C-alpha cells in the first residue's frame, strides 16, 4: 500500500439501516473474493513449512521483531508495509529487498518505495537464521512472518492474551522462495497509490487475485504508521478546477492538515494515519474513514462502493470481525504469485541474489 510509512474517494452518506443490505453484501463478496488467494491458484504454501528444516525459524523472527518494537514502537508499520509492497510487485518473492545494480534499477528506487524502512530489521533476522539454518529460510517468508509479528505486537487484544494463546493475530503460511528480478518500473506501475479512486483500487487488487473484501480489510493496515505532506498535497490545494480541496475530506480536518503542511514538498512533518493511535492496531481507522478523516483519497474511496462501504461500517461495529478478516486477507495476499519448490532461490543475503 503506497504511503509514506504504510498502503493503499468519494463521500457517500452513512446508511441508516445497513443491516438491510447485508444479504446483498454477502452476494457481492462471494462474487469477488478469490477462492485460493493470489491469481486464483491453489496455494502451495503451508503453516509450519520449517517445522523440520528449521524448527526455530518463526521464534527467531519473533525475537528480533520483538526487540525492534521494544526499541521503537513505530517500526511495526514499516515491517507491515514491506510485505505489502513486496507482494504487489512480482508477487511475494522479496524482490522489494534487492538493491539496484549497475545494470538494473530495483524496486527500492521507485518513488512509492523511497520511504520504505526497517530493512535493517530484516537483515538482522536473516543473519540469525543463516547462522542457525543456512540457506533454508527465504527472505520472502521472513517478510511475511515479520509483518504478522509486527501487527500482532501492535494489537492490544493479542498482547493481552485475549486473542490467541500463541500471541499471534493469525497463522502465516510459509514455503516461499526468493525471486531474482526487481524492477523500479514494475513497482511504479503496480503499487496502489494514495490518490487512487475506487475503480483503480479494485483493478489493482483484482490483478493480484484479491477481491473487494481484501481491499477493504487490507486498507485497515493504515491503522498503523505515519505519512508525509507530499502523499496528500493534491487533496489540500488545487484538487480540481471545481474544488480547491478534495470534497471527500472533512473541511475542518483539511484545514488542520493545510496548516501542518505549509510547504507541499515537506518530507519532515509526520502525519499520523490515525491521530493519537498510530502505533496501535485496531479498527479506529474505519471510524475516521466514515467521518471523512481518512488521510488519503484512497481511504475515502472505500465509501464509494456498496460492498466496501458496508465493510467499513461493519468493522466499526465489530473490531473482532475486523481482526479475523484481516488475518484471512493477509494470507490471501501472501499467496500472490509465490515461488515454490525449485523456483527462484533461497538468498543468503536479502539485498542481493546469490
């Protein structure tokens, strides 16, 4: 999801009787939700892939992520975002981690990825895993596990032991292998943009085998992290010939953001995706969207489609439902165009091919 720290609008008034449309919503989601995840192909991944080859793999990832979060709670958003940005370009193959070379400009250097962070955490995990189980655990799987651990550690009901006994929001399927190609042009073309409208978002997600429910649920990742002024400047000034400010943005909130972003090119000022709660993973994001206070145009776009709008209001009513659906959609996304078996390789260093 493209933003300055995390991814992924036309205002539609809240429905007075949303429950009346639930049967229609079920039909809509049944038509668009992928059966097997990415590209509609059955997943060759499985929970516990490293049970015998590297039994401590997930524990090692959790240990390093836990230490990083202990040092800096804001690291959860970048770790989650790395997995998103990886899966939306060439599938979940760790191509986002590769460095550019003299003959190739990699995904890292694409404009939407200039603000990616937490590469050092992934490198630290990889180093420990290589020492424990050489050439066994892929960088792509590290990204998937680290994202799960980061969001789990940011979810209060999980850390309090009220969700799962193992302290995880959901289980991660593993067995991915690492890709050999990384292209800045592909990243620029495929990553969702903060200014995308609903049809563009639907198209981008559909191209990965992800449906409307996945779109609405995964947008909830914006519960974590911060962004910067360039990611919403178009919403604040000279939006169109008719509107100076994006009409899907609450006027008072827009005025506040314009004050904070006095200079459109300001990359220093941090804007919380969820003011006052940017390090806690919960459903507060959806309440902001309903109030026209989503930071991005793409956030408010969720209200301009019947199915995604119903999900927004559904998650406001039931945070537990959101948590459960988020895990399902993360698994769906984690299956997108994966390399398995003898495809790709297991990198010994995540930033370079072997």
